[in-house]
């Protein structure tokens, strides 16, 4: 599997270089990544190396198996924050953090122009298309208004500017190291949550979490799914509210719906009540945005048109439909292929293991029950893989998926729970080397 991954990555780099040399408009100097080649080191380099030594060579994986959950989750979040900041600081405080969200294509460029939030929401859709007065900048136009609102709210509470926005991306993005294990624990796979946590800490995609709004998006989606998994009368409603807001952070998060349904189906109790609570939460957020004047479906229709007004019209689908997967490998790390392969083998064995059981009451119910028995460590990464495949084939994700698909990457890595224990340190080292190589050889672009 590693040979297949290496071949895919090499092909994407070589073909990308050839296409760029021929003048094909990939709009990615270091295809398949949206970056430029610039070998460098920074004062974040030794910090990153120290953290890798502590997690991989130190007691990290062993401690993850034995520590109390509250301590483990707190330590996982802190370690994830440290890893993300260390990688960002390889490029320096300004280039790696504070300046990234202030360029013209980013959300902070628009924040000073939002003086009236209700008026902005009511007229948001009318400003999506390009080449007209008052058109939104690239990232704002390409997302529902929730993404811009996050940074407007930060500014309103006195946390304006690039530094505060970047730190918000890092702090919220690092919460995936809490939400994903917590979800697995709530769904009856606590040992798997412990096994996955170190891979979430040393996530290669942290290169793009710090600082990119997609870090916040990943944190919000993961927290919403975790709340759906937790028991309690209000958690499903809260999870629905978060996922409803996530739907207004990115149009692509309609693909989170299958993950949410999997989590709800795997809950040990009160599935129907949780489904109703989650639906009510999502519906409440959609209704709130609709009442203020933003209709999600209308925004999506305009975004498709805006998408083809820009670089997407130039970027060849025939290259990016497979090169995207190479970019995904660099964000998820080389462990992705072997982990998914093991997941597939476990799924196949589990699917047919009870063929001799009692006759089903109904065919549809029997299929649902058989799928549910596979458990979260099979169903969550499998569903995330299907979501990524759908996004890739849609043609609405040509390039830059190393950050765009981060909310799905963290669920793909649930598959690492299937890795044999003795090999996990080696795989963690491979993950860290991938992140360090990307960050030191390239200057990534948010």
C-alpha cells in the first residue's frame, strides 16, 4: 500500500510540474499542493522536533492507553495546539500566522466592511458573483455567511486582527483531538479512541490548521458529531445546532450528513429522540439564517456560478480528480492507505460473520443492523471516505483539498485504530516526517 501511495504522489508531482511547464493553468506552483517550493527552516523547527520526540520516542502512545480520560483529552488538546503552532512558526510569526488571514482573498479583508450584520446577511447572496461592484472576496464568496460571521464576531468582542484570528483557528482546530476520541468513547469504542488520539495530535494537516479557517470548520464539525454521540437530553439538540451552523460555514458540509446519521445510528440508547433533537437543531439554524435573508440553496446556486468564474474554469478536472487524492495523502499522512485497507478487511470479515444467524424480520432492517454491528471504527472512516470521494468526483474541489477536506481527514484517521500496536510508533514517525517535510520544503498558502 505504501508503494501505491508513493507512486500516486510521485505521479501527481511529476505530472503537475510538466503541466505547469507547458503553461497549463493549474494555479498551483507545487501541484498537487497549493503552495510554492521554498526550502526553509524557522524557529518553530526545534519546537516541532522536540514535540515529535516526546510523542513518538517518549511515553506518548503508552500513556494514551492508561491515562485518565480527562487528563488524556486535556493533554491531547494542548499537544495538538503546540504541534500546530510549531509547524506554523517554521514560516515565522507573521508569514506563518498573523498575515495569512489578512490578504485580500481572506475573510478579514471583509470584516471592516460589515457594519450591519442583518443587512449583510440579507444581501449576502447578491454579492457572491464576481465582476460586479461590491463582490465578495474569494473565500467569503465561496462560503455561506457563517464563515465571515465567525471573524466578525471575534472583531466585535475585541479580538480583531490577524493574530487573534490565527490563534482562534489553531485553538478551535486542535479540539478535534478531543472530539474524535470522545465520540468513539461514547459509541463504545474507548480503547480505539485512545489509539487514535496520538495520530490526531501529530496530524500532518495541522500544517493548514494554523492558520486557516478550515481549522475552525474541522473543530466545529467534530464537536457537533461528538455531541450527537453523547448521552443526555440536550446534547443531540446542541450537536444539531453546531452542525446546522457548520452547514453555513461551508456548502460542502452537506456531506457531513451521512457521518451524523452513522453517529446517531451507533448511539447505544434513545436513537430516535436524538435524531429528532439533532434535526430540530439543524432546522433552527437554517430557519434563523433564512429569516434574516440568506437562503442556503440560493447561495449554493450562485457559488457554483462564481466557482466557474475563477480558477476552477482553468484547472483541468482530468488532473485534479486523481491528484486531489495525492494532496489528501499529504494532509492525512502515509498511514491513511494502510489504515483504510485494514478497515476494509475488518469490514468484510464483520459483514459476513453472522450469516448463520436468525432470519431477519425485514431485509432493510437486517442490513441496517448488520452495518451497525461493524461499529464506529469501521463505519466512521468508511463514511468519511465516501464523502471525500463524492466531493472529489463532483468537480467542486479542484485543488486546495489539503485544507478543504480537513473536517473529513480527522474521521478518516479513525481507521488507525486497526493498526497493530507495535507498529504505531513507526506510523506516528511517518506522519510527523510528512508534516515536517511539507512545511520545510514548501511555503503553503491558506
